[in-house]
């Protein structure tokens, strides 16, 4: 069944721009850096390759989705393309949801390609050298990639909201990465201050201040579950993972609903 016209049009717009080159660039950077990193570990090359590869995927794919959102939504307002787009028989919310779905499909497909290529390189590394603790390329790896996909969906909804309310496309980049850094780092910081209170002078008040972010932001740091595939132990998966997935998807839906609400009330000059 072909996708709806508004989604297929958005995908066509993405691939007609420089965004289609991202596939080759990201593949080259991710695989090259992962394979080069194996030279820094003579005993655990596959583990190092997996760790570096997943880190690069979690860093580079958010950049790819921000560039895609800028091209499909921000440029729509910046270059006044909406004067033509809004004349089509589509409501504003369908237009925005179509661009969001197209971006999510593009980024998740890119995630699958990068994850598959990384798994192939690790498989070849395992054949050349057998480790005492092997990495898991089965269900643990699939679960790890799925959690990365949820992370990317959440960031896509953040970038979509910022693209609607921001007056400059560059704000989408800085706002999305600022949100990502805060949401991914506050959880580990709170855990560090809980275990080691000697890190700062007043650890308790500092921990309480950072902990407030837990009521405002999703814990995206907990979505990084690479340990289950690095050490082949599913028991390292957080026990509250159903709540983690549900809260992340709920947050994504809430931000997307807010973006639709903002676009419905946006006035164009």
C-alpha cells in the first residue's frame, strides 16, 4: 500500500535536497571511526567497535533529523513556501503530521541501515578474533536499536515543535541539541551525586536542583541500554523499561500535539 500523498511528497522533498547524501556520509563516518577504534583495544576489539559505533549513531542521527526538519518545516516558513503549500486541500495538522512522519521514516530507515552495517562489521571482527566476552548481535542488539529509535522519535517531536514556534532555522538546531544534552545527562548526574557525594561541596542541594529536571524532561539517558548487547546480559536492562518506553512515547505525543496546536494558531504575514 503506497503512503499518503502528503507523506510521499515530504519524502520526495527530502531526497531532492542534500539530505540524501547524509546516508553516505553517516555510513562512512560511523563505520570508519568504529573500525579504527578497534586498533585501541587488542583484547576486546568487537566490544570497542560496538561501543564507539552506537555512540556515533546516537550523536550523528540527531543532527540528521534536525537538518531534515529544517528543510521540510523551517524552510517552509523561512522561504514562504507556505503560500503555495497551504493552497492544497490539506489541513495544517495533516501537513505537519505528514512532515513529521516523513522525517521519522527517513531517520528510522537510516538507523536500520547504520545498525545493520555496524552489526556486519562487528560480525567480521568476531570472525578474525574471538573474545572472552562476546557481544550479542541477536535480541539484545535489536532491543538496543529499538530504544535508540524511541530516543530519535522523541527528538524529532522536539525539533518539530521548535520548527513551528521558532523564527530562525538555527534555533531548531541549538534548541534540539540543548534539549538532548539536558535530557540525556541529568539522570547520570543525579545518580553520580547519590553514590559519590564528595564530587561537589554541597551535593544534596545540587542533586535536588538537578533532580527537578526529572519532572520536566524525559530521562533519555536511561534509553541508552547498550550494556545488554556489549556484555550479552539481558538482566542489565532497566527493570522499569515498560514505564520508560511509555513515558517517552507519551512525551513525544504531547510535544507533537503542542506543535499541531501552535501551527493551527500561527499567523502568517
